[in-house]
């Protein structure tokens, strides 16, 4: 218990800069006398901690003190390095030197256990560059000018305040505040065609979280997929939304938005999908298929 408290005292002082003995006693629910015993124990262990009396006094760490590797267990060192390595796996390359230094400091080396590549085939350099620029914009609160292609194929130039990069359902998105719309927007990274960081900075504001009932607003769609295409069904739908038929076909019942993405997705299955409901969706898909046929028939 004392060892854990000593560790927490050091971290508290690293974070706050100073503290009084009564403050620490109240925080860790011990007596002031116990705090002074802890200070003596830390000093004896080689931690440069000292106390100054007087009105502006208190308990301090030496200004240039950094956390010594001896304060971390072997498992804790490994967890720190693994967490940093996980960040690098997303494509972030700005701290590889830091990982090397920490590995040397801890005398621990992690296995190369994870690889994530968010770039598209043939687009690695551009996608990684875009990711790095957006990361800089989010961290340093810099506005950006983007050229964006919306779902309805409308291209626009916008000034945005990037707030967070988000990964959801196999796609990267940017949560931002759009100055043109004066509202929060979600931008798909692949549709950001041009990106320029601006010198203007902004005060970040919290992005509104989605309500728990958002999905219920979408219409219920029932689809029947042939068994030959089952592997693609698992890519998009949860198993709880899938019903298996006796002949091996898969019926999917899910609440999803009926939009151009859904139409294109269903068309990609060709004759291996049948729309059960809603009926109007059958008409939309049939009309699109007929148009494709008319454009490509010989």
C-alpha cells in the first residue's frame, strides 16, 4: 500500500509542480506525519524531493527530474511500449525515436505484433500525408481549408475546425466544425480531395455525441443474399442481423439509411441479392439496374 502511495505522490508532484503536506494527506487519506515519512522514504530511494517551509513553501521535485525506470515494473514497462507501438501501427510516424529511447531506457523490447494500414491500394503516400496534416490540425487546433465531395456528388470548398479523427465501420472520418454551415459535420477522409492547413487557430468545442436511438430512425431493410456471396455479408452485417435459410442463403434484417451508398452496395451484388422490403427500394434498385443496362448494352 505504501509503495503504491509513494508512486502516486511522485506523479502528483510531476503533474502539479508542488503540494503541501496537508494537501497530500487529505488526497491520500493519511496523516500529515505519514506524508513526511513518505517524503523521507522517497528521498532515501534517490528521488530528488524536498520540502520548503514558509507561506509559499511546500513539497517539490527537482525541476529537471524525470521518472526513473526503476519506478516501473517489468510488466508496466512492456505495457507502455506496447501502447506506443499500437499508435504507430495506425500510420503515425512522428515518435519512432521516442519508442527507441524508451526501449533502451527500460531495457525492454516489444514484438512487432500489430500492423494497420489505413491507406487505399495505390494511395498510400497521399493518404498518409493527409492523415499527418489532419493530425497536426487536431493537435494544434489549426483551421483547414478542404475541397470535399459529398454523398450527392456536390463538390465544395470549406473552412473547418478539425476536432477528432475517427475510425468506424472500416472507414476513416473527421469530426469537425464547419464555419460555412456553422454546425458540426462528419467528413469521410477519402472524400477530402484537397487539404490545406491555415494559420488561424481555434478554441476546440466538444463534438456532440450520437444519441442512443439514432439507429431506430432508419427504415427496416430486409435482404436475401445467396449462399455463394456469404463472405461479403459478414463484412457489413452483424451476425445478430443474419438469419440462415435451409438452403444456405442468408436473410438480413437491419435498420440502415436508404441512400446512394446503399443502392451502390446492393448493385455490387448483381443478381445475388433480393430486396424483400421496403417495396420502394426494389423499384429504385430496378431503375438503377435498367439504366446501367441501357448505357452498356451493345
